[in-house]
């Protein structure tokens, strides 16, 4: 009976695991959940209730790890989007990137789950990845070309944080191309540490130097090893044809640029900020200091840190202040615009910031973009 019902689902034959999944979701009528399936023997299946992430981990023979579910709206519907990776520990002449010995990782598959009926679609994002291509041949019909993804969904694709974290950790050492410098670790970088936590990549919308418009990027700063000043920052681009490009901007070694840890120390020493935090951070409430954002704006560099206040009996913290650091100035405002005006004086002066030529943010001309799957592009030192 089940086999006959499977053959008429959606008036199409059952050719792969994805078709079986769609059948079970529609037949059992649970729009808010997904089900993962495992073949036991010929013409028999097991149905087990699971959330979207658990479904993908069981169904997909491609992925090793998955990022957190990303809920998006496209064409009036809700979809869960996730990134899947092909990995191996057997790639020769390479250093492990994870504690379990992964030496090869590619974000080769984008997974989309319809939040209403659980329809699951796997898109091949990297047709040059031999592991993904091989798995696609093992499971015909499972991986669809990325160009078949609807435009509404493609607009929501973003570079995954997981693989960017690994890439920045490896690049902090392997950006050195001179053998002598590499051997002596003379120019090794580090990921900044704030408090007891290492900084994590963060998404933001900004206009990169020498670009014509704003774009959605993932970025993380670097500091020299055992030092706190800023050495460079790396971005991963997500928009349109630039998706997958990694760009590194370096700062001249002869000029001191405040790093995240130094800026946090200056914020803590500011009398206005310190007094306000002490006043709030008493019994019955606590202050939450959000991630310090290092944001280049045209030819300048500013630091932004939101401050949230959370009462003991409240579930959601409330944004109370925004702290902005620029060069030797620190300002705290009710919102970002208020803090910026306190530093730059007025809205016209704030607009003039875009035309100011700050030495540390001038790029060396004549750089070429890297291919999507290629190594990081280094525009070179930001010279004055």
C-alpha cells in the first residue's frame, strides 16, 4: 500500500530520498515539523519526527556539519536555509583545521527547507568540489544546480560563519609567503580576544574601500601575534557575482592603529561610559555589552559597541546606549546617530567624514579580484 501511495505523490514517481521526504510530510500532515527517513530494507522506511536541522543531518550524505537554521522570506513563503559542507581528514600535505583532524572542507551545498510543508531541496553551490560531485552521482537527483534556485532565495544566500572562522584562523599564519618570515613566524597574526572570549566573525552592511555601493559582508579583524594593535581585517562577500570572494586589507606596520582590545580599554576608561555602566549594573539589572564592531566607512575606521540593559525578571534585553570610538574620541549616545553627532559635531560634518582622507584607509591601486573558489585577495598595505 505504501509503495503505491509513494508512486503517485505529487503525480510524479519517487526517484530519490527528497521525493520520499516530501511524501511523508504531506501524507502525515505536520506542517511545522520535518521528518527524516532511513531505508531499512527494500520497500520499507522508518518515519521519525525531527526538526529541520535533524532532518538534514540524517537525509544528507553530503554534509558533515550544518550552520544554524536561517529563516528567510521569499515569494511570500518562509524557508529555512542552511549550509552543508563536504569534509575529509585524508587530504595530503595539509594542516588540520579542526580538533577532529579535518584537512579539507568546502561549502558545496545549500539546503532549503519549506517551513510549511517540509519540502527539502539540496543545491550544488560548488560544482568543482569532487566530493560533492561524486555524492551527486551516488544519489542522482539529490543535488540541483545552484542556478535553479529561485531568485528570491538566492538573494538570501550568505557566506557561512563556520567556514569563515576556519579560514581566518588558518590565514593568520599562512598569509606569510616569504619562507624565512614564515619559518620564524615574524608576521603571524592573531584573532583578537576580548575578556576571555575570542572575537567571532560578524555580518554587517557596508561599502568596501574602492567599491561603488554598500554590500552584505562577513568580517573579522586581525592583530599581530602578542600585540593588541590592528594589523588587518578580512571580509567575505555575499552579494551577487562577488559571492565567495575573500578580501584582506592590511595596515602599515609603521602606523599604530587601535585594535579591539585597546579600544575596549579606552571605552572602559571613559568617565561617562564607566559611570553609566556602574549605575545600571546593580542588583536587579545587568548590562550586556554586545560585540565590538570594527567598521571602515569610506576612508575612515570607527568602532561601535551597543549596550543593553536586562532586568532580572525580563526575558529580552533593551538597547539603552551605543558607544562609538573614532581615533582618540569616545562618545556614548541614545542611538548610533546620536553618538556619531557627539563625535563629529553635526550632521553636515558627519557627512564630510566620507570625503576625509585618513592615511590608514588608502588602498594600493591595481589589485585584481580573486575567483570564488580561489585564495584570499590581498589589496596590500593601506598606505598613507
